[in-house]
C-alpha cells in the first residue's frame, strides 16, 4: 500500500449542523475530498464513568494518509466535544477513478473564498 494511501475518517458530532460545519471546513481547506453527513445516529458510550446515550450525527470524510494528522487537528479545533470521536481507517480498494479524484482534490491548493 502506498505511504500516502487513501483514508476513510469516521467522526461523530452532537448535531447535523455541527457535522456540516466541520465537513464544509475540511473540504474547503482541501483536507478532505468529500464529506458525508448522516444525521440520526443514536450513540451509546461510557463517559466519565457513566454509561450515556445521545443523538448524534456521523461525518464521514475521505482523505489521504499525508493529511490525516492535520485533519484530526482541524476537527478537534472546530468540534464542541472535549474528546471528539475520530477514527481513521485505510481504504484498501475502490473505484480507481474515484481514488484518483480523491488524490487530485486533496492535492490542490485551497481556493480563495
């Protein structure tokens, strides 16, 4: 696998609006080629010694390994949670045209807004 292999980033957020804000920033800053927001998740987890349940939104971003550290730092800066759930997984295979597009879009400089 190439050292700059594509990555799938799974992120949870407290709301659809916050997930959209983070996703827009990641794509605008070319840290991700695309982001999908999936509202309506129900999360069950331990936090500070207590089992919790909460409605959340899932944000899925597609990036490449070379940008993963910067992407995590940016999500942490934008996120309202003290400890945001961010998990990065390798993309082992996929549509070669899509993966080429992913590399292209995350290799371009940010556009002026």
